[in-house]
C-alpha cells in the first residue's frame, strides 16, 4: 500500500483512535492467509546471523503484510534487536533473503521509507525539538522549506507544535518520546520499526503513547514492527505477535490477535486473558 498523500489521510483519520484500523480493505476478514495478502511489506526467508562464530538467528521465516502491526517478543538475548537491525538494513544477514515491498533488500534503494525508533530516544541535546525532528530529513536531499514543512507536520501529528523551539532537556520523558516518534514520522515511512520504544516511560505515559501510535497508524497505513518485553503492550498494539526463543534465535510461535476487538483496554477481561496466556507461555 503506497500512500501518495500520507498526511492528508492522517488528517482524515482525525483523533478517533476507536476507529483505529488501517485502510487495509483486503485484509479485514482476518482470515486471510499469506497468499491472499498480495506482496508482503516484509518477507524474510531462512535468515541467519552469527556474531563471532555464535549463531544468534537461525531459519527466520517471517512475512509481514502491508499495514500490519507486528510485535516481536522473547527473552533477553534471543535476537530481537538483531532481527530488527536486519529488517532496517543496518545489518546484513549471513544467509537467507529479505524482500522489502517486493524488492530484494540488497537492491532496495529507498531506506528513507523505513524509520527506526530505538529504545533510547537519541535526541541531540544541542538541537531544538524542531531541529531534532528535521534531523532525519537532512540526508533526504529535500529543499529546506520542504524539510521544515515535514518537521512541522510531524510535530503537529504528535501534538508538540507548542514546544517546537524548546530544548530536549526541558521536556518530560513522554514529550521526549513523542519527539522521537515525530522524528521517525517526518520521513513519512511506509515501515516503522521500534525497539522497546516506550519501555522507559511510566505506565500512564506509555499508555498515552500506545494511543498515539494507533491513531497515527490508522491514518497512515504504515507497517509497524516493534519489539517489546511488555506483554500488555504487545496485546494492546499488535495484530500479530511473533515469539522468538534463544540459542539460536528462532520463531517459536505466532499469535494472531485479529479476533480481539479494538480499542483494547488492558483491564477488559478478554484483553487481560490474552496477556495472561502470553505471560504463562513466556
Ligand atoms: N554487534 C554484536 N556483536 C556481537 N554480538 C552481538 C552483537 N549484537 C548482538 N549480539 C549478541 O547477539 C545476541 C542477541 O542480541 P540481541 O541484542 O539481538 O538480543 P535481544 O533479543 O534484542 O535482547 P534484549 O531483549 O536484551 O534487548 C546476544 O547474545 C548479543 O550479545
Ligand atoms: Mg534488544
């Protein structure tokens, strides 16, 4: 799904995250098999990666459909970040094939459409909020006016226009997280990768960020792959959860959450039960 007018569709989505489903008409049945998807946004086949002779990821087969929100879970050291680094193009697999939007990753030349949000917000302390958000656009060879416009749009998406001229040290943890999200969104990605992005936030702020991500996702149709240790976060956000096991990192299980209605309130019985089941199996 390519979004010719990303921000217009976001505006159409408005603020109602209860309507938070991406425009993915062909997938709405929930019963779609991989072969019904059309071209997956990501198709990883038999991916393997070693560090210093030790096999970290092995035989990873993963298909992510366009517009899907996928959570990667698993114990520390099982290779979640390594897999995300491979999906982002930061790291090459030793074996296997990665296809992004129908193009083999080694030929894929538009990594700007892939945004990566790390666990730490990585804001530059000597830049204002606005200039932090614009940072990711500097390599995009866009005219200055366009960079400014996109940065302003991204800040408005996360509700931070009022602090555009503030410095990172003046912001709360939640606001910093929003700036990091805006910086990722400024490149107008079709694929957003997030590695434990909200793990350092207090529960209330984390929950606000979940609403934010779902609202923005609903309007953009972005594909989202995120790593979390928080089962509640996985169940609230994801369409599907993939659990990795360690030594070497392999996919142990996929949990489809298509049947769980949205919005997903953690205190609702069916949501809490899915979280409990995941915790028991982890
Ligand atoms: N650049 C690297 N060089 C050497 N070893 C690495 C490198 N990156 C990761 N590893 C090793 O690969 C394994 C998987 O690491 P990775 O960071 O992917 O795990 P993870 O599932 O993200 O863990 P966590 O939940 O703690 O973040 C670990 O044993 C780690 O030490
Ligand atoms: Mg990690």
